[in-house]
C-alpha cells in the first residue's frame, strides 16, 4: 500500500519542508503539491554568500581572509545581479565583516572533513513512523572532534537555538548520533556558537510534524483541493516574493477583481 506521501509524488522530507509546514502550511502546499517555487530575497543570498566565503577559508587555512571576503562578495553579486530589490544594498555591506568574524571563530576547529571530494555532506535518515526519509546537507563536519556545525547568518544575534533550527539539528543528530550538533550564528558584529541540547526531544517534534503532514495528505489525492482548503497569511515575510503573492491571488481568488461585490 502506497503512503500518502507517495500518492502526492513526495519521496522525502527535509528540515526546511517540515518547518515551512509549521510556519506557513498554505505556502507549503503551494510549493509541494502545486509545484510553485518561491524566489528567495537578498537576506537569503547574503547567507549563501557568507557561507561561500567561510567555506573557502575553512577548507584552505592558508587562504588570506581578503580573498575569502572577495569570494563572498562576488557570490552575492552573482546571486543578486538581476534583482531590483532595494534591500540588496542593505545586505551587501555586512558580508565581509561576517566572513571575518565567522572564520575567526571556526578556524579553531581545524579543516572540516570531506567525502568523495565534496565539501558538503549529504545525509539521509529514516525515522520511526515516517514512511519517507529525511534528506539534508551538513555545512561543516569536523569528524576528528565529533562536531557538526551549521552556519546561520543574521542581522541581530540570537541568544539561543531557535526551534526550527533545533529540529534541523535533531535530524542531523539522528543521522550522525555520535556527533555533537552546534549552530554558529554570525552577524556583521559578532558570533554565537550554541550546542544543541536534548536532540531527542526535538526529534520527537520532527516525527510529530511529519505525521501531521501525512494525515493532511491522506485527506485527498487531489493536491489542488488540499491547497485550496488552506489560506495564506500574506502579511508574513514568507510571501514577500511577488511571484508567490501573484500565485496566491490566483489560487485562492485573492485578486481585487475576485472580491465579492458589496
């Protein structure tokens, strides 16, 4: 007997997927069941760019900091080349300093491990009671120390690991249970590195969310019907992408001309 996931063409889950289902189920359905992909904004591109510069500096300890910073800025320019978003220039100035701060902290762990010549490690883990596996990618794994570090970029420094990130870390721990999971939150001014405590509790929440998704999917084999049963919160930052908002207007009849006459 096929699972509800398989009937909807979903062969795996991920931390980002379950976290999106919790935060914005309507967007989750629009993306996963109807195939509409949302474009990310400058803040996400900033994170990708900083990670690129930090990765370069960690895997090559002799690499001058300035070259790592240049690589990050080049990556950001490439990712935002066609963007008209005014926040691009807001995000750019903090990139170089964030790379410097992150490398100053993370280089003390040494050179991360690599697998088959690749710098990122793919993980796939099956969890009890969930019919599809979880798939993800580790940022930096230091096997000699038994530590996995996930890098997060922020405008303001968090004082603790957020619940969505804790769920992500719990999945990593399930795949590599003999490793400690840490999250490195970096801003242009400072960095905080926090150890994930009690990953089993967070993993139980991961399984609970996955089962909720399965129950939702089992209500109908029609993805459009399931999506229409939800309603988007367009005030959320998740819906800032104009393409996603336009899709929402079409899917849920939110365009002004679709409003009922009073």
